[in-house]
């Protein structure tokens, strides 16, 4: 390992905590992990987590994956996810986040787009055989050279990472620790189509600091994350929040309300990270008596246009921080004041914390000439969203753009000067944590056959879920397979609906 003083990395943040408190609790599995994956829950100290990270890193190195190779990760919200991300980075590789509900067509497209050399999964999640999905996707991705997974009954040809953890291999290689190196690739859908969004360690740390500092989370915090970490926002609000606070990260695989409440109380969690729709429901319960240890609640808004009209936060025991998410383009947070109202968002640079003068700039919000909200700053990957150059014979290059247009319609309030986000991007439909082109949804509905229905229904956790009805199930299944629509999103093909 080559140490430099250029800039911090995620593994460097972890090692700093490890040196200070090796025996402190680090990662805690969901209490119902046995039901989710068939594996017993784990509780790891920083020293135990470091051993696991080193063993997984050694496995990737011994598999012959060159430095800067891309590894796709499709895992549930368990300790294996966090360990694998840190192990991939320790081995000098790049993480590609593959959302859990993606299926073969979506996985294949993402793997081919990024030139991924390996994929990591688990045998099953909530009864769905993810190992077979990964093997089938790998067969169609020409760049894949290694497929590995956690759990039992892995298919032939898939390497077991549980064996790698037990072997405790100490294989290492020289990797320059430089925060400017690529660390993560996430995936977004814009009006121009599917995009792969790469980020460096510094981009990730900037996103984590924006959430950590604005929410006033204390050092050594015990954080409960109930938000799936398959996106930039999901990772920064869980893994980065944990590394920056130097405390304990407890994980909850969405969603079981009774299990979540029990684990928060059993582990004495003082910080909860959850979808905003779920976080606001805490005001409907007797929070001081049922969740007495909570002091900070971080609500992540996949629909930022709804923050201004959301209900008041009336729980005086805990601070609520609204985190506005704009797909994979970026995010910003705003802590609510004592009146429980959402904080006004002013255009221009904003610090972290937002209302403290002289703080470091976490990002900048601005309005484009087209009346949409734009973001720029240290976490924003501008190049990934650069518009295609127009067909022109001019020899003079167009000036580069230093911001990302989120596509969200916005205007300035005449009385306060605050930004009012009025509607989501035109042509994009957000269902739960997933974004679709509206034209694709219309095409899918047509392919399901006459009399079919494809619609968004309210969901307790995600806000909405995509549901469908088809008179001819066989035809519907075939259409879904061809179009790559996730079968778990369609209510007609399972006994119960699944949130997306």
C-alpha cells in the first residue's frame, strides 16, 4: 500500500477509526437477516471488519482483477454490502452500484456500459434467486471475468465469498491512496436516456459531509440506516455518515416497522436515516416513549418538489434534516428549525451547516435560463451529464458548462427570494427509488396486451410502487422479459406487491 498525503480516501477514513478504536462496535446486521438472505446476523467491531475487508480485498486481487477494474455490486442492506465496497476500494478497484430490484436486462446493460470485470451478489434476497440472475447477466456481458457471491447453494462457476472470509488471505498489492481516483459508478435515467455517473473518493466525501454537517450528527454516533444504499445518496447517507462520525452503523433492510423499532432501541441508535415519507410518520407515534434514544432524523426526499408542502415536524426530541435528492446528479440538506417548517432554500452557495456563516461551501444551487434547478459543487459529476455536442460546422468550441441541470422546474419566490421547486423533470416518471422515461412506461403498457393496466400506487415506504394487471399472464411475462421491466414491480405476477 502506497501512502500519500494527496487527499483522503474512504479506506483511509476507515483505517483512521480502526487505529483509534479497534474494539468498538462498527457494523450491525438487521435482526431479520435470516429471513432476508438465509444467513445469521453479524455484529462486527472495527478490527473484525478490517479482517473481513482485507480477506475480500485479497480475493479480488487473487482473482486477477487489474487495478481500476469495475466491480458491479448487487447486495441487500447488510454488513456484506459495506464490507464489499470498502474491500473493492482497498484493492484499487471501482464500485458499480446495481440496484437490488434490477433484473437481467438492466444488469446486462449496466455491466456492458461500464466494462465491468466482475459482479458480486448473494444467493437470494427475500426469496429471489439473485445468484442465477447474476450468472445470466454475466453470460451476456462480454467483459465479465469473475462472478462471486455470499450465501449457500451458489450455482456452479460462482466463487464463494464466505469461503474467502474464512480463509483470511493476506494478499495485498501497492495502491496509491489518492482521493482523486475513481471510486464509484451509479446509474441514472434522464430525458436523454440511461447514464453511468462516475465519482471520485473526494466527490463521495463531499456528499457525505453535506449530510453529516447539516444534520448535526455527533462524533461517535450510533446510526440506523433504513435507506437502500444502491445510489449515490444511499451510500453517502450510510457508509459515509458512518465513516465521518466514527461511530456504529446499524442496518435495516426495508421494511419491517416492528423490527426497525426494536433494533433502534436494542442498539441505542441516536440517528435514523430513512425515506422522508417514513421519517415524517414518526410524528404520528409517541416517539419519546417508543424511541427514546433518537436525537437526529435524516429524511431523504426522492421527490424534492414535495418538501415545501410536507407536514410539520412536531417531535421536539429530535432534529429533522430534509435531504433533497435529484437522481444521481447530487443532493443538499436543510435542517428544520424549531417551528418544524422546511427551511427556505436560497440560490447561490450553501455551506455545511447551511445557516452558519463562514463554513465550507458544500454546493451551489442556481436557476437555469430554462427555469430549471441546477447544481454544482464538489460532489457534482458535471462531465457525466454534459449534453451531447450539437451538429455544427463551427470550428469554435462551445463554452463548457460547470453545472448539472437537474430538469426540476423551479422559480424564485418574490417575497422571500427562496427557490420553489414546482415539478419533476418533464418526460421522467419517478416510482419509489426508480426513474423511468414516460415513453418507456407507455410502451410497456402496450406490450402487456389489451386491457392491461400499468400504474403507480401508494406505498408505505417508497411513496409509490409500480403495479400492473394483465389478462394474459403468459403474454405479460414474455413482454416484461423482452423489455427488461422488473417483474417484482408488477403486482399481477406475484402474490403480494413489492415496493420499488
